[in-house]
C-alpha cells in the first residue's frame, strides 16, 4: 500500500476523531448546600448552569441537585471529593472540622471587603493558596459568589456588654464561631433550613445568616427584634468545588468555559446581593417598624477584635500552611486598605450628610 495513502488515512481518522471529540456532550452534576428555591445563592448556580450550556452550544450541561435532593447540606465537600457529584456550591468554612485551613477562603473577621478579597484571590495569590489546600483532596476550588458585608445577626435581647454574650446560644459558623465561643457564647452551626424553627422554639437565642436579601425571606424579623451590624464576615465568599478527575476529562475549551462562567456568576451574585439587600431593608423597615437596627458597643467590638487576632496567631503557630495563608491575608489587607481608606471610606465620610 503506498505510503502517501496511509498518511491520508491517518489524517482522515485524526480529523474524524477530533470532530467527534468537539461534538461530544458532557453532563455534570452539581450539589449545592442551599434549598431548591434559595434566593441569590440558588439563583447563582442556575445562572452558572445557563451560561455554561449557552457558551458551549449545548456541549456542556450542569444538572443541579439542591439539599432536599442529596440530603447533605454540609456534606458537599465529601460528595464532590468522592465523585458522587462533579461540582459543588457551598462555603468553605463549613468544612473547618475536616480541613481547618479552608475556612480562611470564605472570610476572616475584621478582614477584607468583597472588592478587596476578589483582588486578593485573582491578583494577590489567594487562588494559589486555595489550591494548595484543596489539591491533596483531588479538588479544585473557585470563588463562587460574594454576599458582601454580612450583618452581625438577629438577637432576642440587646447586647450592651460582654456579660450579655455569656451563655448566649447562637448559630454562627466559621472563624467567627471560634471567636464567639472564646467570649462565652454557646455556638452551634445549623443548616439554613433549620434556622427559623430553632430561633422560634428557643433552641437558639440568636443567629447570624447573611443580610436583608437572604434574611428577610427567612422571616427572622418576625421573631427577633434586634438586628446588629456585622464584624465577622466583611466579604463572605462561597465557592465552586470541582472534582479534579472530572476536570481533567474535559477538553481545554470546556474547562475555560467553566472558569469564565464561575467567575461571572460569582461577581453577579455580589451585585445582586447588594441590590436585593437594599430592597429588602426598605421593605423590612416599612412593614416591620419594630425591628431595631443596632451596632455592638465598643467594649464588645474591641474584645472581638483582640480575640480574633489572638486566635489567628495561635492557628499560624500550629501549622505552616495556616501561617502562609493568614500572613498573605493580613499583608494584602494592610496594602489594599490604604487605598480603600482614601477612596471609598473617604468618599462615604465626606457625603455622610446626604
């Protein structure tokens, strides 16, 4: 058989194989912590799935299972790691018991605001550090949406001093829970679907969920009167988890589509959170005038700040990777906050009378 004929056959087969690969469709399963109709959080995954399908011209689809389907709202890490799902949408600080260093990628008390945190992720080394944490588990992690500055929580009584915190039963997750526990709070972490009932029945005395956009639909204002501004989650970032084996099976163009869709959906969630919280706060004040906005007194804020810094130092001393992450966060915050202070903060201060 002539040599040139064999070459032609090889080229035709190669082209056919590439064409089949280009037309091959993939369906990925995503498990989310949230319920099936969760505002903002659930909308983010739907937006992500829609973008993926449209950008890939139908070659890549994402099927979403909410917590009512998989029954493991705080089990997303294991579901994706074990390959039961290809993708997850959750918050990294829910898994501090399994991987303590994961919690820093949601937020740190007295830490970065959302724009500062996105800058750290994409331009300050945050993404690289996050992959250091997740790579040993066969996972990739990407920013999955920011709620913006979260509220300090709903309380059945006023907090006028540190004494008022002692013995208080409160739902608050992540590093903030560690801080509150140090100050005498009985901390618990409940999934979203259990929060209203726990507050209503007195199982907890206070809770921190998110902000008006997500708090108002939950109905907490019907039970607790005092709504405090926050300190604990100045820029809370949820995450997309990706099973690494699933990722590696996808062609490069579909991997890039996932990257772009995750990044776009994440920032859109931040914009929508800002819009919807402003709307929800207006409705809440009009329809429920008994809700009283409060800020924690200086004595409490000072104690929370000191305890946060002390516990972060302890964590840094225990583990080299924790030290690397905490140092990176603190160094970047020290740099970027200088700009925030002379731009956003100065602007707000100068127009505060408007």
